[in-house]
C-alpha cells in the first residue's frame, strides 16, 4: 500500500486506503485448504491484503493473475505457459509489461537468468479459491481457438483438477475434426512437452497426449489438409515412443493413409517438414509388410536427405541419422547402396573432417553399419582419405575399412579365437572362476597379475559378447573392477577402467546397466566424484560418461537424481584437470542412441537449470554457463 501511495501527499487519501485495507483484512475469505487454526487470523489478514491489492490492479492484470489459479506452482513454470494463458484471455496490453508488474508486486517470482516463474506458497494458497473461476475463463467460456492454445499447457502444468477438463477439451477437437483448432493444439502440445521440467514429467505427459492423439491420426491423415498433416507428423516425432509406431503403422495401413504420406514427400518444400515426414515413414516401415516397406524406401528422397548432412544443417542431424538407422534396419544392404548412390557416404566423410564431435560420432556409427552390411566403401574410404581425418575418427574407422593389399592373407585357422573361447565357456571351464579369484588378490606383489587379469577380461568382453558379460556379472567380476577403480595404484585403476569401458560397450552391456540399476551401483559411481583422489574422480567421471552414452533413460535419470550435475560443477569449480566436466557429460548425452530428441532436449534444459543454480555467484558462473549452453547448442 505504501508503494502504491508513495507519491500521494494528501492525508485523507492515506486514511481512506488504511480504512479500506483494514476492512479487507478482517472480512477476507480463508482458503478451503488452509487448516492451521493457530495462524488463521494472521493468514486472513494477509489474504485481505491480497484482495486489497487486486482491487488496485488494472483490470487486465487482475484477470490474468486470477487465471494463474489454474497452474500448479509446486515447481517453477516456464514463461511460455504463462504467455499461452495471457493469449487465451485476449487481454489488451503487452504480456511482458503485465508480468513485470506482477513480479514487481511480488505476486509471482521470476527465477534469475531463466525464463521460469515461481509463486510464494501464501500467494498460491490464496489462489486456491479462484481455481473454478480460472477453469471457466480458460476452458469453458473461451472460444475454441483459445482453448486449443491453452489446453495442452494446462494438461502439463495445470493443477490436478485442471488436467481432466483439459484432456476432455482436447479430445473433443479430435472428435469433431476441427482441423484449424487441431493444428493449433498440436503445435502447442509439442511446445508444452518440450518445456517439461524433467524426463519423468515428459514421459507421463507424452503417454497422455499419445492416448488422445493416437486413435485419430489415421483418420486425420486420410481427410486432413496438407498443413494439418505436416503438423501431425511434426507432433508424432515428439509425442510417440518407439512402441507407439506399431499401433500407428497398423492403423495407417488399414486406413490406406501410408500411400498418402508417401505421396506427400514430393510436396515437402521446407526442411523441417521433409525431415519429420521422412523420419515418421521410415519408423513406420519397421512395422509393415515387405512390399509397403520397399515402397517407402524407394520413395524417400535420399538426395535431399543427403543435403541435410552438412555442418551448416547440424540442427537436423539427429533426425536424419535416426532416419538412416531405420532405413538400414529395414532395407539392409539394398538401402545402403541407395544411400551411397545418393552421395550420403561422401557427406558422412565430409562431416568426419569438419563436423562437430557429436556429428562425427554419429557419422562413424553410420559408416560402421554400412561396412558391417557389406557396403563397397573401400574405394571411397582408403588410406589417402583417412590420413586427412581427425585422429579419433581415423582410429575408429580404419580397422573396419582398411586392409593392406601388399600383405598376403593369413591362412584361415581351423577354429577362430571366438569359437575356441565359446567352447571354453560351454565346456564349463573354471576360467571365469579363476579370473574372479585373481582379481580379488590384494597382495602388493599380485598387482601386475590383477592388471593383466583385467586386460584379459577386457579382451573377453570384446570377443565373447553377452554370454561372457553374463558370467562376469554372475561371478561379481564387474563390481570387483569397480573396487579396483578406487585403489590408489594408477596401473590397476587404468586397467579396471578400460575393462569396464569395454564391458558396457559390449553386446551384453545392457545386462550390466540393468544390474547397476538393481544394486544402486550408479549412485555409488556418482559418489566417487567426491573422493579425494584425482585419479579416482577422473576415471569415475569417464565411466559415468560411458554409461550415459550407451545407457537408457532410467540410468540417466538415476544419475541426475544422484546429483551428478552438482558434483561435476563442484569439480569444475576446483579447477584443472576437471575443466569442461559438465560439457563432457552433455556430449555423452548427445551421443546416447536410446533417447528420443524431445527427451534429450528436456534433459539438457534440466541440466542447464541445475548448473545455473549450482554455480550462481561463483567467479566461474559466466564462463561455465556459456560453455554448457554451447554444448547444448552443439547437440
């Protein structure tokens, strides 16, 4: 009140304001949910002050503030959500000015340097009684265009009592086939999902949207306009999980809509539409019969896809590499040969030379896949070409594509090393028991033996795959290596790390990650970042990045819940040799093949928020935040 009257010099105006404030304070309605009788008088006085403040607000600010009762304020809310509410209310004035006024009056709180808003518990409590009014204003009394605009945001960020009405409104648009409203709804649905604050929140809401959207997609594609179909395919890439594509392929096949999508490939003019439609069609090809799959593969515009594999088009690389992976999965060597005819192999080579580390990583994986399928790459990836590549790209590729033509081929052995080792396993040899026993020897004179044993474990993991990794887990060899990782002997620590690295990247690596989740090993590895030993911290960090690269959503969520970001920030604050620790972790995230684009984006924003919070006020704040933002952009 003092701030509102700071320029008022007339005594009677002050006295009238005080009288009004006293009236509001004594007559204010208490919140239904507030049950603390001890503080009820003070609470009513505070609520009366809110009522007084509302009366003094301009009408557009007051209506907007009351509509915020629809939001759940347990966690910070993205600015885009508030802006959608403002747009749905169709109020006069600028959103930014009205929000600034509410922040100035402490009715909402803006988080420093982030487009997120929070609300004090008492203000949120005051708005409890206004929820029904907010529901009517945003969902019942509003025109359909505005409901389509705001319903997805309320479904994600609204109070529990708001989610069901929002879901019903969204479902009604699909039932009535209101095409323009559906298009607006889909655009805001993808935006709301990408603004989720955590991976679990994304997954929960993604499933909800999938249930609303999934049953009507085939019908919409059959009779919808071009713009609507393009909006649907863009939404699918964000909303659908791999398992959803099975039902999608089936419904589209029954409705005869796949042919329409294939025909639309020729009508795609902008890059985003081409990328989204190609991605959806190639994933559908994994779940239809061979004839339809061949038709899809033959109609994908490979030349235009190849054009996206340049350093300038990095924003499309993830979706393009996903498309190429689906094509090779379905079409095998035939699809690869078509890609090579379109020049995709040459584009990948150029990326190896001038692309980002993430693009180089995906290019190497793709070229390896080509080689494993028997593609004729020797002519284009010869020694002369490899010499000009970055060293890590050259090392990763050369053993797949190079052979010394001047050296005669060795005679083929009667039994390969792999077969011999497999026979050892099948015969029930005590080899693995012996390895486990040797790793447990703690005597100083046995250190070299333990190091050599770890090396043998690494080679066995390379060769034997899942059966061998399964035995390593049975005999506790993996966790014995983790113990070695923590000793103070460099040679043993290095041997343990390289063995663990190879095990998680082996074909049976998924078994290890499952065991890590069961035994809460990931939490223990994250806690190694607090150790005094620099060597232990460094190797633990490298191994956690490895797990991130090959891991699943549960693994990565477990790391984040164990405060890996905060611990990595603490390492960076300590200085060398841990500069760029958070960026290295984000690079591992960018290389993870088991995350969808939306999941990765939400996770990286979650990491950025954690970094901002952990480094606030430190001398490295600006530098660290900038490096993390750069790593996120690179992905």
